[in-house]
C-alpha cells in the first residue's frame, strides 16, 4: 500500500500560527541525485514508500521519540544478534505502527489539508500509550517549560537593524571580522562519545574548509563512521550504515543542516547571507538569557541560533521534515577558547532522535592544508 499523500507542491512553505508558536512543514526539495528511495534499499516497506533513506531513518527516530520505545520496542530482538535483515521481520508492534501511519495520514489529509499537523508526537508525547484522562496535577501545578525543539516563531516583525547588529556582535565575540576572515580551514581532533559507542569516548577527527565543507570521522572500534559534506552533497558511510555496503546520501533538512554546521565551524560570517530572512526572539538556556535568531529560506526547514549575552553561539536547533512530522537536531556548544584569534568551541553535544553524542576537542589546527580528497564521497563499509 503506497500512502500517496506527500504534498505535490515541493518546497512550498506553510506556517500555521498559533500565538507565538507555530509548526512549519517544508516537504523536502526533490531528492538530490544519488538519494535512493526507502523501498529500493529495505526489504519490507509497506507504508513509508517514496521517501529517501535518510528521511525513512528519521521517521524511525520520530517513532522512537514519540513512543519512547527503542528500536527493539517494535522490531524483533533478532536485530541485536542477527544481521540487519532482521529489521524486516514483522512483529505485532510493527503492524500496529503501520496502522498508526495510515490513521495519521488520514487525519491530516481529511482535516488539515494534507499538512503534517498531527504527528506521532501530537498524541504520544513520549508515551507508548497516549494519555486520555486530564491530569489535575498538571492543571493546578507548575506549568511545564515550553519545548525548545518546537519550531518557534517570534511575535514581532523583522527588524533588519537588530538582525545586523546581532550578527555583528557574534563576529565581534568570535574575535573580530579580520580574525574570522583569516580562518580558511581547520582540523579538530578529540573524542566522541554517543549511544553508538555505549557512551565510551572514541577518537574523532573533523576537517573543514571555508566557504563550507566538512568531514567528520568517528573511529569506532568496529570501523570508521564517515560523514562528508563536500559543499553540495552530504554522505554517510560506516559501521552504522542502514544496510551493508551502503553510502547514504542525505536530503532535505539533513542536507541544508550540513551547510550551516560547516559554516558555524569554519565560515561563521557566511551564515547570515545563507538564509532569506531572520527573526529575533529571546529565551533562557541554562538560566542564561539568550537571543534567538531564526533563519528561514524558501524550500528549507528553518534554523534557530541561540546567542548568549557575550554574543557567542551556545545552541543551534534545526529540523528535518519527515512524512510523519519534523524531527529536531540540536547542538549545545560550550568551552569556547581562542584559536589563532578566533573563539572555537572545545565541547558540544549533538542530540537528534536517533542518537546523542558529545564531542570534546583536544586540539584545533587553524589553516592547516586540507586536501580535496578529504571531501570525496566515502566508500561504503562491508558489514556482516
Ligand atoms: C514504533 C515502532 C518502531 C520503532 C520504535 C522503530 N521502528 Fe523501524 N520500523 C517500524 C515500522 C512500522 C516499519 C515498516 C515501515 C513500513 O512498512 O513502511 C519499520 C521498518 C524499519 C526498517 C526497514 C526494514 C526492512 O528491511 O524493510 C529499518 C531498517 C528500521 N525500521 C530501523 C529502525 C531503527 C534503527 C529503529 C530505532 C532507532 C527503529 N526502526 C525503531 C516501526 C518502528
Ligand atoms: C490521533 C492520536 C494518535 C496518533 C497521531 C498516533 N497514535 Fe499511536 N496510539 C494512539 C493510541 C490512543 C494508542 C493506544 C491504543 C490502546 O489503548 O491500545 C496508540 C498506540 C500505539 C502503539 C502501541 C503501543 C503499545 O505499547 O501497545 C504504537 C506502536 C503506536 N501507537 C505508534 C504510533 C506511531 C508510530 C505513530 C505515528 C505514525 C502514532 N502512533 C500516531 C494514538 C495515536
């Protein structure tokens, strides 16, 4: 059964404004060449057809986040012991989840004009069985904090002067326009620890070149995970590949996200011009007042940049749109120190629905020669 509900108008943006909060759905641009559809790569795709493999894996992240089930909460435990083929094994929970996709699509098509307004998260909100009785503790207790990962829009109009000032103070806080312009490449070495490494630190190397290329190599004991953004394409190959011997081509918000990630690292002065417009808001991060700049661009999901009072970027949130709703990716940057006159973060935590990883940088090399070959499409890794 193919749920042919995907929006026909590619790249159109639709915002539903509910007070200061709103939800954006930007269906991914036409998938870049080399991005294969899930049903051609996996064995038993029944409802999530016609979407690229990275988007398919992001839907698994949404499923897990919404229901708080890990992969084996729905999939056969054979996935832990047998080959990755076991993900195709049908379980009662998988059948139930397939019904949920069909139900959700019907609701959105019938009542929300085909927008992905009701997602798995709308009902489940991090519970396997959604609530159905009001909770008086919540009604009369301290209201819960707003979810920082919801797409946020500001309640006041654009103020171009304020936006220019904020970007100028960011560049100033980094060390000034001249120092920032002098940064043409960098190499960072340190450690990575995530759920995929059972939280143990393993070596990580990052190579980046202005105006925006970035390769991250995570040296897992089982083999290397390579994430390569060559300025246009974003690929993944490694021991965490979705299927054996596979190089993944990222699409949509994962692809535009790689662009801003590389700019944050090596070309911060280019971020402002990479989006069509910016809006300003305020919030708190770790009890510190932050200014939020939200960048939007036709056909892309937005990016939110959180600057502290010193003008440094302390958080970045971006989204990848999937057929079951948007999933956030968040970076929390800290421990800024000067490297050749430019403040660089020595620590950041990257959180997304499939993983959370901490990067601790031990050494930066500014303007080291980084050969083109570092940004070549990574070769797939053979897996069992
Ligand atoms: C809430 C239930 C649920 C959770 C949690 C879940 N999945 Fe799935 N998964 C499904 C369903 C349903 C399908 C089939 C989709 C379809 O038929 O279109 C599927 C299919 C897959 C497939 C394709 C298998 C094939 O060859 O056909 C892979 C790979 C996969 N899931 C990986 C994962 C990973 C990795 C995780 C953990 C991050 C995960 N899933 C978490 C429900 C779930
Ligand atoms: C309109 C509300 C709604 C939406 C949207 C929704 N669900 Fe559900 N879901 C439910 C309810 C209600 C139940 C519990 C039914 C029951 O009591 O057994 C449930 C149960 C489930 C279960 C069984 C859980 C268990 O442990 O027994 C799974 C798995 C599931 N949903 C997955 C999903 C996924 C994946 C999505 C997104 C594609 C989704 N649901 C979207 C309302 C929803």
